[in-house]
């Protein structure tokens, strides 16, 4: 059983920063890839950023240059540093982890609200 626990969401003003964390626990947490998705009100879930076990990142165009994803394999944790936040970044952010056999796991989500 794998569990993903997100933390770090909250309310921030436009232009501000937040850091999200996602810690994995359970059996076989040496995931091939870990990442973050988000879902804004009334919209579908979209990929924000992902990183493979070797540390190679992938970003959505909308966050390139503002967000940075990183991963600590020893701690089974993935981070998302979000800078220059915009109101359109407001969403529930979900952690995702993909195993080597293709199994996919999701966290419960953490709300990020960007508003003045």
C-alpha cells in the first residue's frame, strides 16, 4: 500500500511564493516518476511538472521559469517550488507517483489560492 501526503498549500498574494511537498510511504516507493497535477474550479486536471528518478524535469508551458520541481530519492519526497504566483495558478494541487510497472498513485490534494 502506497500513500502520498502533500503539504505546503495555502493563501498567497500574486507575485508570492509557496513550496509544496509530497512524501511517499509504504511498499515499493522507488517510483519511476513523481510529479504534480492541478485542478482549478470547473476545469480538468492538468500536469504541472514531473521528474523522473534520475532528476530530469518536465514542465507545463504555463509554469516554465516560475516553478521548479525537485526530488529527494532518499526521503521519497518530491517538492514544487512555486514563484511569481498568479491568480490563475489557483487550484487544488495533487501529487502523483508512477511505479516502474506503470502503477499510478495519487495524493488527496492541497489547495493553493493566489489572491490579493
